[in-house]
C-alpha cells in the first residue's frame, strides 16, 4: 500500500513545519538514510514524524496483516532508553493530538521502567523504544522500519548483526541519525551511503545552523566553508 506522508504531516493537528534541512531528509526516497547532524538540528522531530504515517497506514492493512498472522513493527533504538525516548515522545504526543486510539492494555510511556510501546489497531502495528545497552536483547520480530538515534554511540554489532537482518522480511527502511563521534562505524556507514553505486542509500551532512528556528540569524554554508578555508591558510 502506497503512503503519502505529507497528506498526514500537513494535517492541522500535526502542524509539522520542517526547516529546509529536515525537509531534505524526509523527502528522500532512499530506503536507508544516514544523517550526520549537529546538535539542535532537530533529529528527534524528524524521527518522530517519520514513523507517524506508517502507523496510520497500518490501520488500512490491519485485516490483511491479521489474516496473514503478521504485524507491522517499528523500533526506535538509542544507546539508552532516555535517548530513544525523544523520538518516541514526539510520536506519542502526535498520536494524542490526533486522537488515534492506542490499544489498552498494550501502550505504555514510561522512561523510568524502560517500557515505551505503542500498540495500534488491535496489535496490527507495534512501535517500541529500545535500548542498545544489551545488544543480545534486540532479537525477535521482523521490522518494517527502524530509527537508530545517536547511532554513533551505539555498538556496530547492533546494526550489523541485530537490526539489519530483521529488515529483510518486509524490505524495511532505516534512518540513522547522530552527531559525529570521530571515525567510527557511523562514519564508515555515512561514507558508504554517499557512494552513488549504493542506490538504496543516501547520506546527509547537516550542520546545526540549518535549523533556522534555533539559529535565527541565517548562516550560509558557502560562507562557512570560505571562513574555514581562510582559517586553514592563516593558522
């Protein structure tokens, strides 16, 4: 079933008005996206809004999914529960504003216990926030999509051995967002996604100043690059 995410994100109750950098990421058609962004870019808002249309789509797939004995499942994985909670909170608040009926019991929002789960359409769609502190716990269901929040702080085994294989059943998508942490596995994944031969992938380098809601004075990328070049030449 095709999905028109902007028909949902433009709803008055959602009122999502992404800045130019967020819009570039969300309009990408790549199955796998890697976003290296500065602090205050708004990564959590991208992640929370990204899952919403898929959760709503599952309503129209629910009968088919139950007939097949399967479900749509999406994970938000962070280095700790508190990290994954940021995207989860955005999504929870959006669903509350839209009046989407979450399954009860089955839906919980508790950072303290680490139980952050949304169940929809009588279990046809499950969205969970997960901690990557214990990679061996990230096994089980086939995933339709996953967000790795602050991916550079997560052990590479989480993506390579625990998450990526679970996306195969449903051709699931992935969104890796992080501030940079040096030349680690996230750096390598970012470069892998830059390679035009990897057509399922796309990478984005997003400085914090792309967020004009936080940085009110416009900053031009070309001007920053010129300043950095001049600094290198004179210091």
